């Protein structure tokens, strides 16, 4: 299996017909290349999701380079909705690229006036505000693992956070997307769908879950009863998913004509933001904390 890295600010992953969008990938994300035909690569992402990418969105890489990036301690992820990569460490500088939350970059040694020099996956170098990034907590090991079977089930909390802290961080991550418009297959501040929202919140906290609105046995989310649900857990509806944030409320990205975006709704009938259609169609709850 070959390896490729996204060199565009974002790239659409397509279904087998090469027309329907099924996912959105960002600058620096790695994929395994399974084949090539008619200007598209068939790929698998570092979180096990398969689809087709236009060949122009990737540069070829090697497993050893990917391992180096994972072990360097210099791999970062953008944590703001968007960030401008500047040619010089000043707001007056020319903008090299504008990147979305979730984009992966590599740190370079130079730091100046609250800016840090970084390298993009296309080889360009520039500066971003130090406040705009965090160190990456997950990795690309699925793409070079000798035994990828059960890889996602074996993910560990390796940075010493308590379960309660992780739960609160997940909810806070979701709230950062409030007001974002709904966009099918989207995962950015320009537009996001329901499973894109939950996926990104977990990724930003170092946990890789399944990208769609369903439970998969290969991934760490397991069914729990509604009575057990806690902050950061997931609610599953027919072809829809949301995150529970406590006090009978949940946050989700919805295409409902009255909200059309990332909003908070209630499971309690007496609340003004109660959604009867969803409250009465819950299939199950899911949690990584089982």
C-alpha cells in the first residue's frame, strides 16, 4: 500500500461513483493508496474510512516518513476554526494559505512575537499564531501498523487525562462549532454534517471513532443504555448522530430547515428547544467509556 498526504487546504473524499461526496480531509492528513484510475486514487484514511480522492490533492510519501512525523513530537493540529499561514510573523504579512481546524502541520524551531514557524505538507513554510495550534494527540499508525485489525479498539489515553476531563473537553469542542452551517460530508467551520461534528470533536481530543452515524464493532464506541448517558457520549437516531452535553441537552449538526446548522436541542418536552421528532426516534446511546 502506498502512502499519500493531502497538500490542499481541504479535499473531498468521494464515493465509488466519483460524484457523491462522503467526507472531507484537510491539509496534512495521510491516506493509504489502494489503487489509481481515471484521475482518482482509491484510498483509506488514517481512521479507516475508504473512498476516492482526486490525484492532484495528494503528494506521495513513505511509511518511514509517516513514522518519523508521528514520533517527532513536532506534529501539530490547528485548533481555531481557521488560521492564516503568513509569510512573515506579523499580521501585515502576505497570507500564504488559510487552513481549517484539524489541519496537520509540522513545527519548526523559530518563534517570534507570538508566531511560530511551521512547514505545510506541500513543503511551504510560514508563520501561525502560537495560540492557534495544539500538539496532535492521535497518529497515523493505522496506515503502517503490521496488524491493523482491532487498531482503533486499542487506542489509549496516553496523556494522563481523567475520564471526566475528556468528557468536558469533548463537549467544549462541540460547542466551538455552534452556528456553523450544515454541509453534507463537511467537517470544517465552513460547513459540517452530523457525524463530521462528532468525529472532529473526538479527533481533536486524540480519539478516532467511526466517521458515520452508526456503531461499528471495529471502533471504540459501544452501546449503553439511555440511563447511563453522560457528557460526551453519543446519541444515535436513524441516519443521524448527536453528542450529549448534560442536563437533557445534546448538540448536533442538523439539516432541519428551522436551524440548518450546529445547534443545541433538548430531550425535555418542557424546553423551548425540544425536538419531538428526534426525542422520539432515538435508537441507542454510545460511549467510549465502557
